[in-house]
C-alpha cells in the first residue's frame, strides 16, 4: 500500500461551503458566534498552508488576541485556540474556517505556518504518523503487553458472554411474564418497569438489549395502535434473545450480527475498500449523554454504501466530520456481520473534492424491496439506505404527513413521522418545486427519512438532515 | 416452534397479548413463548412485504423562474447571513467587535434583486423564516424568493404572511391586457384587486382611475378607502373630478382621504377654496410697527368646510379655533402665501414674527403642508439653517417632522444639511435625520458622522450611548471609507476623566464598523460576480 504522507497532497483543494463549516458547530449559539467572526475585521496574521493547516490571530475583548489553529488533514477536523471556551470547536475556529471557505484574502494561502501554529500542527501530525506505524507494525512484532493480551482478552470475553447469557435469559423470562399478564397491565405499570429492566441489561453488559428495552417503554405513550407496535417490538426482542442464547447454532455471519445487536463492540473485519467516497449525509443524534454522528458514504467506483459512526461525549462534537456533497478519497474498513453496512473510516488521501458519480436511484417499490431483502440477513434492521431516482414530495391524503411519490404519480412512500415538520423536509419541497428530485435517505418500516437530495442536472447533493 | 395448528390471525394475537395468555388462551404448550414466536414471524414477514401507499395528488409545479443563478460566493454569503439569524441572539447588551450579520440582509437582498438573481431553492425555507420574523424584510425577501417562494409558502401555514397582499402580485395579469385586468378587477379577491389597482396605476394612472370609477358606487366603505389610497401614486389634475365627488362620500374616512389627496393638487378647485379660507385668516400686520403676521382664526366650521374634509370636533385639550385654523392652513396650497404676504419668499415669510402667540400653530401647519405637497423651497425655509439649534428654529422642533421635511429636499442637499447639523450639534438628536439620507452616505455626511463619533470618544463617554447611530453607520457609510477608519480601531491610552475602559469598547465598536464596511464591500463584489 502506498502510504502517502499528508504533506505532499493538496488538502485544501476544495474549499468547504459555509454550511459544511457550520455543521461542525457544537450548538446553535456557537454557530451564530462563529458566523460573526467569519469576517476579516477581528483577524490578523491569518494564513493556510497546502497541507491543511489554518491559523490566525483573532482580536477579542482582551488585550492579547487569541491564537487559533485548525488542521483539516488526517481523520477529523482538529482545532486549538488560546481562548477559554470549552466548546469544541470554539467560535474562533469556526470563524477562521468560514473566512477560509469564503476565500477571504485575509487568510493568505500557501504560506508557512506562524511559529505558534506550526508547533501544534507538527506535533499532531507526528502523533498521527506514529499511530499509523504502530498500527501497521502490530501483526509482526507486537509489544510485550499485547502478547499477554490474547489469553486475558479471551477470558474477559468469556466472562462478558456469560453475563449477557444470564441477562438474556432473565429478559426472556420477563417477556414471557409480560405476555402472560398482558400488555395492558404493563401499560398501567408505566415507564418505571421498563427502566428497571433496562438497568438490568446494562448490568448484564448488553447495551444493545438495554436500548431496545428503553424503546419499548416509550411505545405505550406513542398514540393509537400502540399495542400492535409493542407486540412487534417485544417479539423482535424475544427473537434477539433467543438468537443470542442459540448463537452457537447460527451461521457465522448472522452470529456476528446478533453479537453487534446485543451490544458487543463491532470491529472492522473485511479488507479495506479504497474508493472515492461521496458523503451523502451526516447527522447527529443525542441521548443526552453521548452524541452519535451517522455518516452515510457512497463509493463512486464500487457503488457500495457504508455507514461511519462517530461519537462525542457531552458538549463535544464527534471527532469525524465530513463535508456533505463532496467526495473523499479514502479507505473504508467494513465491519463484519450479515447485512451490516457499518464501516470504519481508514486512511484518507487528499482533500475532499466535488463532482463524480451520484448513486443511481430506483422507484418506491424497489426501495421497499431492498428493505425486505435486507431483513433476510438482519431481521432487526429498522431501515436501509436507499436512493430514490425521481420522486415528488407531496402532502399525504390524510393531510397530516408527507409522501414521496414516484414521478408517474401512482405509488408513494410515507415520509417518516420524525422528519415531518423539520426544516429538511421544507428544503426538499423547495428543491422539488413540485417536480421530481433524487432523494437519498433511510427507508424502513417507519417510513422514509430523507437525508439528501439533488435535482435533475445539478451535481451536488444537498443535505436535508 | 413446531406447532401443528397454524397460529391464530394477527388481530387475535394482538388481543391475546393485550389481555395476557393467562386470561385468554393461546393454542400451544407454552402460550406466552408461542405467542412471541408467532408475533416475531408475523412482524418480520410484514416488514419484508411492505407495499407502497396510494399516492396523494401531485402538486401543481412551481412556475419557471427565468432569473439567473447566484454566483457561488454570493450563495455562500447568503447561507451565512441566514444562519446567523437562525441562532439565538447574543446575551447582554454588548455587541462585540464582529459585524451584526442579520442587519446586512436587507442590503444583500436589495442588491441581489437589483441584479435580478434567482433565489437558491434550498435556502428558500430559511429566507421565508427570516421574513416571517421581520416584517421590514418581507417585500425584498418575497421579491427575491419569487414564484417558487410563493409556491412553497402555500404549503406551510407558518409562511401564510407571504400570501397576503403580495399574493396577488404573482398572479397579476399583464397590465396591458385590458380584458384580463377587467376580469380580475370584477371577480378577484380584495387583496388581488388592491394589487391589481396598484400595478395598473403605476403603469397607466388614467386607466386605474377608469377602473376604479367604474365600480366605485358598489364598493364597500373600507374597500373604497384602500382603493382611494392607491391613487397617491401618479396623482395628477386628471384625478380632481373623481376626488371632488369622493368628498361627498358616505364614509367620513373616505372623505378625509379625498380631501388630503386634493390638497396635494395645488391647482385644484378644492385647493383654491382652501386657499381662500386660509388666507382670510392670516394677513400681514398693517397696523403695528413689527411688520409681522396677524392671525384671525375661524369662528365657525361651516357645512362647506366640513364637506371639504375639515373635522369640526377637536381632539381633547385643543381649542376649536386653532384646530380649524391648522386644518385650513395645512390643506391650502403653499403658493397662496407669497401673494397674500406682499410677495415675500418662503424664507422671508418663515422669518416673520407672528402676533398673539399664533406662531407655533401656523408654522406647524405650514410644515405639514410642505410635507404633504412635497414643496422643497418651503421645507428649506421651515427647516432653517442646520447650525441653528432645533429648539430655537423657525418651523418645528419635532425631529420626526424635520426628517419628513428633509425628505422633500434633493438627495445631495439633504445629506449636506444633515452633515452640517451633525457637525454643529453632535449625534444625540441626529438619528431620525440620518434615517432619511440616501445610502451609502455622501462623503461629507459620512465624515461628519465619523468625526462626531470620534469627538464623543474623546469626550470620554461610552459607545453604547451612540449604538443607534453606530448601527446606522455600519449599514449606511460608504464601504470605501473602511481604510480611512482603520486608525480608529486601536485602543488609545486611557485619558484622565474618561469612563473606565471606554477606550477599549470604542475600539471594539470601530472594529465592528470597519469589519461591517469590509463585509458590505465584499457582498457587493460577490453579487456583481467579481472574484
């Protein structure tokens, strides 16, 4: 593998758009504050080099200006600033990125970093380089600590499997008790019952089961038709429980999927796929403690779709951030398991660039068929990534929801209720203007969640999430 | 699970699950487990076999927008300006050194509209949201949003505002198409008709008058009032006959508007009647030695006066006679006064002493007349020299009225007057006057304002005492002045007696000013398609 160093590539080939920069902001207040600093006024001694580093001095209220440095090379966008803000990235870093995105002349291109900036950038890149070498060296001569590892790790894994085993058995018992006593009785017990069960599953080190149990708890208050939904989800949880308890008899791929669903860590399994990966969507979900960023990638050469996850603890944006609408030349390492699209972002080569192939879309029937097929591999799947070739967003006949209608006007997919009323759906309606647009999104039993769209003849997907 | 008998139907399963297998039997060895198994099979089968829904009606596509696309940098800029709006306002009163992007939206939109650019579709929702929150943005935002913006606004009740008033504008027929115009005028909704009348009036005042007089007798009173208001545009002697008739209207409000419009036609019979009444009350002082003006206010408000729109009953606290006098003078053509007062010029008349304390009343009425008739020589005379303190001046001390008088002067003269005013009196009373000056400010005006700010800083006050003028300067100064202002952004050594820390705040305020000017210059360049 040709391991090119960051230095010899033009990381800054394509400037980001303001939207892409603002997507980095940890919250709305930072977005606003950053926008305000995206004008040349307070900045001085600002510049960028060809390797992906940006720096500048930003005048604040104090006498000494803040020193802001951003590094776009490597995995994720990193920044440092002498300001006291604990937000990450801070408003100064956002402002500097905006200036750079707008090609403001105050950020002088192609210069050497100022001394105070260069030090941090060099340190960061040396660490990244060392890490990479460490990773490639591993299979050969592993360090002493690692040799002791396999045996200990195996014992740890066995202990954990045993605890999950106990947890899954307990959950089975609770589910059958529930069905004997009736769902109506459970509804009267309220959310506390589920919360307690979820806590038991956390103790059993099965976070996947715990999350599903918590979901169950919210169904009785989710409006008409809840008994059907609750029975469905209870049944699928029972299916997962049973699959875990009988995993020895499952095909290897399905067993891996079950392990992941139960909550064991998922790891890259297959060989790296090198491609030009178009970033179709990037959006965050938060459970109050951890922010999960989901990034959908489309391989412009291979036609594969991959899901990259990145996590951020409270108050911090997840580390990986990719510009929606642009393509990244990179390696992606797929995780194992039947029907799994999750992948880890590996080495990146060069800067994000515009253009290249867009995924070919199908009709609404094909989208549902794709979901149906995927369920054969992973029956717990809530949705699959799908591109619809030419659909028109319209109000559903019930007047409440929305639909995506095939261009011939006959068949439709309901838009997921979570997307209705969100700004992204209005963006989609505006882009369509009543005509067909291509839409990428997540299609499943809960409807279709639009994440990106592009019109006929326009080259760049526009983020909707 | 090897149940020989097929599991009960799904509805049965749900009912059993709801009540519990202890209460409602389920045909299996272990009922609860069997029910979960059966439900799992059903669930996966149902999800795998999902069918598309029947489609709702496809919408009418949005009309084509023939305008050109925005240059990419301008598009990015708009996204940033709109993103700034979406975030919560900064806490506290301090404005920091960064430009206030929201305030630049109106200018950006005006420039983009002048270039006739099409709004990028994906930014339309944010644009409609912005204009929803700020009514002053609406006309420009909706023009920029164009036909697709209106199309979109119909889908979201939150954007209903976009369909009011201007909604007609999108669907208006060509004003030359007499048949279509006539059809919409006779059958359209009120908002559409107001829009139509305005559009026709702008293109062909006589045609609009013909349209209105054709249906006048059958219109409702509040509609008549709105329609009559449309005649302000392109008002001319040709409208006199119609307005004279409207003086006899059943509705008092309609009568008042008709009288007001007629008073703006100095050659009309109405104006002649008002001139005769007004001049009979005001005469040169022939007895005294002062050579001033004597006023004999009317003693009654007769039927003929009331027919001409004079309101007989004064508001609480005002004397009847001064109330009537004010209305007569206000509605009389200003050209009547020079012949009445021995051929004096407006300047000379404004300088004459007025006997018995009637001066304030008379000057105030003249000011209203000058504003209504757009009479620059009279406005000039009543404003007096900018160096004279407002309270010692001739015409009016009210800043609002002064601003309106200024608006009748030619652009350059107005800017010079305000510049001299600012140089003489500083900024504390200048805000409203600056508001009527053409943007960007002339060099003389811009420098007067900046000098005044500099003086205020040296005097040791805090910049937020001038935040209104600062904000105006950010939006109205010529962006070309930015380099000249750079020197003011440094923090000076703290002077004796200055407010603590003021120097730093001033430098911050000037930084914001310079930053905003640079940004405005960049916005203009981007929209012009210059790199």
